[in-house]
């Protein structure tokens, strides 16, 4: 998996997960809100959030293979690497944050 694919899919899955949670029966039948809009009843402001990434990227090259590039996230390894009798590995860490406006949900107030 290429780095740009990993970032794209991660952000897409976060937004999809939030949207699905906001539309879940437990939320829609209550006064709860996930990522509520603003602080007051008529406040339409939505603050952006940061999705932070801390990725270890490795590159491997060898004499008997084309090599490969992988993204290592926690205990899960994404990517490919070739087998070689003699190889050179290089690992770099990439840290960055992406500001995102998450899908906002109006706060439902109980009627008194």
C-alpha cells in the first residue's frame, strides 16, 4: 500500500465511521451528539480537528529482488518486501497532522 493510499483510506474511514455513528439508532433516539456543532443552541460553528499520523516507512533493496516499500503501523504491516540474500533496509519515521472538519451534528435539546 502506498503512503497516499494509506492516508486517503484512513481519513475516509474516520469520516465514514463518525457519520455512521451519528446516524446510529442509539444516537438518533437520544439527546446525545457526536462531534456537536458549536457550544450554544443557535451556534453553527464547527471547529476543525487534527488527525495525527506517526508512520514508519521502510524501503528495502537487494540483489535478487526488486525490493519493496512498506508502511508499518503498530503491530500491523502494510506493504510488500522481496526476499534477498543480500539486502539494504532503510527506515524513516514520518509525523504529520491533517486538519479536518469532521461531519458535525446539531445538538438536540429536550423539550421542556
